[in-house]
C-alpha cells in the first residue's frame, strides 16, 4: 500500500503536519476544530470607485435608444 503525503505548515498555529495529496486543508486537525466555531467569512466587497459605465449610465443609454431623452 502506498500513501502520498505532503509536509505542510499550519497557517493557524505554525506546526508541521502531514496531509494527503488530495486534501486541500491549510490547517492542522487541532486548528480545524477550533476554527469550526467561527462563522464563515463574508464575501469580499470590491473597494475603490465604481467604473464610469455603471448602472445609471446604462439606464440612460437604454432610454435614449427607446426614444426617450432625459
């Protein structure tokens, strides 16, 4: 029987641990248990200014194409 593993550094506590190649976790088992208690992170909001061709400009363009002028 053969099992392929990777030596990883836990991103939570910094300890070294082995994980199988098909596993995608970045935390050791101890940190995974501790972090399950926390809520899932919200999606990231885009920062910065909105592009100039935002929804307002699209609505005005559609209105002009339909024959209405603002």
